[in-house]
C-alpha cells in the first residue's frame, strides 16, 4: 500500500511536466516559417477591374458619342468620346470613356475616372483621379495622380510627380526623378540613367546561402546562389559585378549600390535603397518591399512589384 501511494504521488508530481517534455521530443516547428514574397494579388487589379465594370455598365446603353448615366457602384454620369484623339483643356467632373486617344492639356483637373482605349498624354501640372489606358501613357512633369494609373503597353513619367496609390503597366514603366509613390509594377520598372561607371573584375567565387546575425557592408562583388537572411542591415557598395541568384531578407535597411542582378525578392522591415542594380529578369517577376521606405536611385531596374507602407521616391 505504501509503495502504491508513493508511485501515485510521483506520477502526480511529474504530470504537469509531461506536455513540455512531449513538445521538446517531437520538435514542433523546427524551421523558420516560409514567407511567400511573390505577390498574390494582380498589381494591375485597379485598372483591370475598372475596365470590366465600365464595359459591363455600357452593355445596356448606346454606342454613339454623348453623355450617359450608367450604374456602376452607383449611378454615374459619363461621357462617351468616339473621336480618334480628343484634346481636353477644361476641368472635368464626370467619367470619361474614350474610344480613341486622349490629351489632357496643362493644368487640367479630372475628378473622376478615365478609360482610354488608345494612348493617353497627361501634360504638365494636371491632376487626375485615376486613368486606365489600353495603349501607352505619357505623363508629366509636375502631375498629381490621386489614386492610380494603369496601362497595357507602357508608361513614361517625367520628374516631380506625385503618383498616388498605384502605378502599374503590363509593359515598361519609366520613372523620372523626384517622383513619389506607394506601389509600382512594370516589366520592368526603370529609373532615369546616370553617369556610367567602370565595372570591376568578374568574380569567380561562388558562395553558399548565408545567415548574418548583425549588420554587414560589402565593398566587393559577390556571386551567390541561395538566400541571404540578415538580422541587421545589408549594404553592398562596389563597382564590381554583383550576381545573387536568391532573395535578401533583412530586419534593417537594404542598400545595394552596384551593377549586376539580384534574381530573387528583396524585403526589409525598414527601408530599401537601390542604385544601378537589376532585380528579377524577363519572365521572372519579383517583389521589392521596404516597409518604411523605398528609394529608387538612377539606373535601377525592377522586373515586378515595388511597395512601401511609408515613403516611396525616385532620386
């Protein structure tokens, strides 16, 4: 009887520790959680959705030029323009649906959305709510986009522009200096060119994927296959070629001032500053996400998506 009571007491003492011992033995979550850096939502979502809604609304109305009232999220007054190329000089407070091309003369203000099936030109000093074009968009300088721009065939934006919430292109997106943004998407996104700098020697070393527990600054080229995980900041400042066939994740700032290519994604909990580097490649769409800031300096090329919750600018 005494032995039985002793054993029972021992079991009761050890019972609270059993779950912890079991958890240690089965080693739950032995690896870091995988972060999928490839964006899941189409970056052209705004423009594509607007086109679809507008076309659906016009199925039940006329096709001749003039003003119509169509039901979108609510009844809207919209002007259907069938000219080959319409030039607008006055402020516009209704939706525009242009079958051809469109030119907004300097200083024009458009407080409603615009859909252009041809090419669109936004001249200096204009303020536009949103514009979708099936052709190309040429814009600026000194324009303001309140919400978004979207084009199928490419966008060229000059200097000193406020680009609102989103600018997206199925083709090339060219950005001038001193533009502000939140989200960009292009194939590729390209910044203004700078002075050419001589390239250093081609490095032949090949480095495995690494994890760095602190800040790191590299002043030489690198040829690496695999991802880089940095607990601090990550800087490459060199004239030697950079070739990283992987992604870079950093808790601190990411700074890459170099020629070459990073074929993976970039993610920083703080900021990203790029100059001279190419991110991604044709057919290999990638993401550049700096939570607090993204600065795109001269000669930068990104095949894919750029986003920040804070401040996005071109140098």
